[in-house]
């Protein structure tokens, strides 16, 4: 087992998942504005630190994706945030892309930037304690899109990013997100997601990336949020597994799904069914942001000093997601 493979398995094993706490300051401001809390660096740190010191970090969370601001912050107990996370047994990670910008020659689509100066930034993040990273490519579905230009450009960027990350002895999370925005069918999502993931792996192989030392973070296969033809949770599970089996090389140790706009319960229920029906060798778990944090954020906003109450809400959600990552979740458990 390579060092990278060991890190990936530590993050994903035993039903553990990834807490995506890598919202940019702009995104975090929108989240805090929505619950009427001022978005100061102190408040952003207070909410995140409350989650990072929760009991479920030990049993449910294998890795935490941080943002540049957070990885450089110090907790109220005067501990660097990466150290605080490591002490729970979870692995600190860092988002390293600099965001999705308009794609030249295809202004309706996006290309993710951040390769310039990445090697130097990775060295700094490694010294701060990060052992895995994240880069997100984003694709929208319409009759025309995603275009070949978008698919190839983003796959190439993900491969170049992965090379640099592994060179720095960290595990790259590959996140090609096909958005659920639109009126497309689940079959459109299946076809386009498969095309995107296949192209990503073609580029990763060309760039000689060690596939045993990566984590794939894809979307589940869903109908568009404006589609009149929604599919059942069972169909989400079967189509998602079909996509993985046809698109992902067997060397990849695991898949950590993004929630992609699903509610907390939807994201948990779909993950549970995917694991119940899982006939692959992949470890299949979660890498959720809102679907892990939303209820906790709402509760916290009512009294930002009630840290224990906030942690109880987060602990419950993390426990439900971890049960789903083992195929052991049920709706009845939500109300216990």
C-alpha cells in the first residue's frame, strides 16, 4: 500500500465521510446572511470550530476540507485548526482551486482556475498539516452542454492538479460536478456524468496519476431540479451505481458523493440505498457541506453561544450519514 492509498483509506473507511467546510468567504457570507448572522472571520471560525470539536468527529468524520482562511486560523483553545482536526483522528484537507470562471469560446460554461502557483501553495498547505486537497470542475446540462471543450478543459485541469498534489504527498479529491440545475432527465444526467468521469480518468491516466491514491467526488444521478420526471430513490441508486461501474477504474479506493443541492434527508436516503445495493469494490461514502451543516447552522443562528445544542444537531446528522455509508440507515432512526 502506498502512503497516498493509506491516507485515502483512513479518510473513507468504517463508514466515515468527509465534512466539506471549504466554503469561500463569499459563499459562507451568503449562508450566514440567510440566518441573519454577520459574516465576520470570528463568526465563521466559531461555527466551524463548534463542528470540529463535536463528538461525531471521532466516529463519523474521516476528513475535513478547509478553506484558505480556516486552515490558517487558531482555535479558541489556541490550537491551529489543522491540529485540532488531526487530534480527533480526522485528516485535514484543503480546497486549492481558485474558483470557476467563464470558459473562453463557450461563455455559458465554466473552467476552474488555480494551477498558476499551485506547487508553491501545496508546499505551504502540507506544512500547515493538510494531507488531502480538493478541486472542483463544474458542468451544466442543456441540449448543447456540457460541450466537448468544457469536458476536455476541466478534465485536463483536474489531471494537472492531481499530479502536483501527489508530487507533494497529498491525496487529490477529483470533483467533476454535473449540476442538477435544469429540466434534464435522469438519463441525460447519467449519460453526461458518465462522459465527464470517463474523460477525467483518461486524462488522469495520461498524466500518470496514481489512481490508488485519489478520491472521486461525483454527483449522484438525478433528474434536473426543474424536471417533471423525477425518479425514485431506488432508481437514483441503480443509475448511480451503473455510472460508477461503467466509468471508474477499479483501482480507485473510494467514492465520496457530493450532496449537490439535495436536502439532508434526500442525500442520506440516496447514499443509504447506493450502499445497500453496492456490488462494486469501491468504498462509497459522503463528502457533504450543506447536507451535514444546514440544520446545525439554523440552530446555531438562534443562539451562537449554545455550542452544545449545535453539536447535538450536527452529531445526529453525521451519525445518520455514517449509517447511510454502511447501508444501515432508516427513516425511523431520524426521529430517535
